[in-house]
């Protein structure tokens, strides 16, 4: 049992705190439900296509390994480069913030400890911002010069 917030990010502690794979799947389901329902998320939802089964699985598998559990994404799909994969999308601050809103609300709905909820959202802000930065270099550089 995890009793110290400083132990998140160590070994499987975050994976355990998230409820292992079943808890992560529940989080991912809530996240995509939010993406379907929040008007702020309309643009990022459209980036995902109509069918979400594989997208949901990929996110759950990614989060499993990212949180210190089994590296299911690499086992099933190979190496992952989140910013590189998302480079094809125009992700600005509004899109990053919409993604984080959907994730924050999904995290809030989970039976996680409050300190883990805060930790998880703070950690997810890092790749979300990195995706925005890579997208800015790819898609928005010319916009700044205009």
C-alpha cells in the first residue's frame, strides 16, 4: 500500500495507485467520454477519428508502462514517441488545455487518493506540453512570421 506521495513514480507505485490495468482502463474510458461530451474538446476529439477502440487501448497500454506497470504498448505496438506521433496534428494551447481538462475530470472521477490525483495530473502536463511544443515548431512557426 502506498502511504507516501513521494513514492509515486518509483517502481510500480503509480501503477498500483491507479488500480493497475483495470483502473487505467476505467480512467481512459472516462477520459474519452469527456472528450465526446465537452464542447471544449470538440477539435481534439475530431483528431481521433470515429472509431476509438484501438485509440483507447493504445492510451491504456501507454499509461500502464508510463506509470511503472507492464510495458504493454511496446509489447503490442513497438516503440513510442508521443511528440513525434502527434506531430501531424495542430496542437496549440487550446487543444493542450482541452486534453488536460478531459483528463483532469476523468482523474477526478476515479477512486484514487487525492495526492495521487494531483501527482498524476502534474505528470501528464509534461507530455501534453511537449506535444504542444513539437506541434508549434511544425505547424505554427509560419503563423508567427505572418
